[in-house]
C-alpha cells in the first residue's frame, strides 16, 4: 500500500517538474515590444 502511494507521489513530482521545465523554455517576448491598443468593437 505504501509503495503505491510513494509511486503516485513520485509520478506527480516528476510530472510537475516536466511541466515547469516545458514552460520555462517557452519563447520570451522582448521588453521593447509593446502591445497594440484595441479598437472599439462596438461600432
């Protein structure tokens, strides 16, 4: 029983580490890039 709980916890930790590593490798937007203002869509 304890082995199953340990394996589940280990899989969770490894899975979260993989998610964090994947999000850390996403391309970063340079700081000099500014977002464009939205135009009014009510027209």
